[in-house]
C-alpha cells in the first residue's frame, strides 16, 4: 500500500513539472513573437536587359572646322563676321606679311650664298686646293639652306586662312591689328548641310565598353520639348579626354524636318545593343537610396541583415540591381522600413498581403 502511494506521488510531481515546462515554453514563444518584426519576403528574379545610358550634350554640325594661322603675327585683315555664311575656298583672314616676307628673303639669300660656296669648293677640289670633307660640308650646308627656304615659303603661303567647307562662321576669335600666336584658334566653322547634325557627349569607360557603332539613341531637345528625335551612334572615341577622363560619343540625329542650330541643349538616351544580367526586386525593398547606392534587408537565419546594392535603373514598380544580390534568393519587402540590423523576423507573407489590400 505504501509503495502504491509513493508511485502516485511521483507521477503527480512529473505531471506538474511537465505542465510548468509547457507553460514556460508557450510564454517564451509568445515573447519571441511579440519582439519579432512581421515582414514579407519576395523572391529575387533575374533579367537580361540593355540598360540605357543617360547623358547630355549640345547639337553641332557633324562637319566642323577649327581654323588657325600656321605662323604667328599681326592680323592684317579679317574678311568675315560671326554668323556669316562662307563658301569653300573663300579667304577669311590674313596676317601682315612684312616679317614673314623678310624671313623668306633671308632664307633665299642664305640658299644663294650656300650654292655659291658649294660651287667654289667644287672648283677648289678640282685644283686640289680643298679637301673632300670641305666639299661634303659645303654640300650639306647648301641642302640645309634649301630646306629652310622651303619652310619659309610654306609658312608664307599659310599666313592666311581659307575656308575648307561651305558653312557658317559660328565663332570669330580674332580682330584686325591683334597679335596672334601660331595655331591659336581664329574661327570655328560649321557645315551648312541640313541633315548632318550630331550631339557629342562623354561617357565613362564602363559605358563606352557596352556600346558600338550603329547602336540606337533617343534625343530630346529643350527647343522641341514634346518631340523626341531618333539617333544613331556614328563615332566612338578611342581615347579618353585627358581633362574629363570621359570618352566622346557622337550621335547623329534625324531632324525630321525641324530647324536645328549649333548649341541646342540635348538629353540623350543611348541604347546599347549589348545586354547584361540584373537582379529584379520590388522598389519597396530598397532603403536609404542615394544615387545608384542603396541597401536592402535579407533574412539571415531569422535575423535581419542589411546589405549594400548598386541600382541599375527603375522599371515601373521594380528596381534592376547591377550588383549586390548575386547569391541572394529573397529580400525583405513589406516591413523593411521598420527593421534594424539583427532584428528578429516574423515572416507573414499571406497576412501582410491581406492587410495591404
């Protein structure tokens, strides 16, 4: 009888302990659920797209001429004004030839003297009064003098500026009586061909590598705000500008009958034919966006983990991510604004869907 009573007491004690343990577990679960942040997670999709490159520039003629004098000097005469239409072969400006003609005469005198010296040495060699070395030196001196004369005459012929194209003087940087140095800009001419308009823009090395000749572009002008123009990449620079470190791209525009002028401000969307892979996530998943830099939260074993991403561009309600989500399958969307690093997550996709409706 005593044994039976002892077993009953032990069973009662065990039941009491089990009941207390279950109650503590339920309380602990309730506390954890209360401290967790309810969130929704969304699968990261993949997409292959051709990301547009957005740049800006100004309209210009595809055929431009930057003209300068070959030599420096005093400007004698300027025959055209800014905005004036000129013909190919037309004389635009000349230098005062006083100094340049004197240099030609000086070179001529030197050439004549060197020829006389060479002939005299030749006669002396025949009479054994001069050596072969002296003759060789005289011959070399004569040849050098002839080349100096050629240079002087060449510079004399380029002491004037002649238009190489039919076009318009878009810039005139000189005036009569001014002293100008060799190769200093004097005129900028633009072709008058109606359909030879381009926009020149600069792109980074990464964008340069994605585009090629013939790729399409969309151009919008402030002068025609509601009329987009189609374009084609017609030239790619093979070296970067030393100052900006950008590569110049030339986009030929179809004016579609509209009147263009040099200097019109243009916004250009380049559309590369070369596509790239992107991770696609809802825009609500992105937090702390600053340009192309932003962050998202992911589920890291029930805890919130904040990771950086690089944004490619927006596509409606989605964001295309260039990098940062290569090995990520899901991101936190609804509820991400309330998360901090390491916060406990309570995944409630269905409930949040109903609530959001």
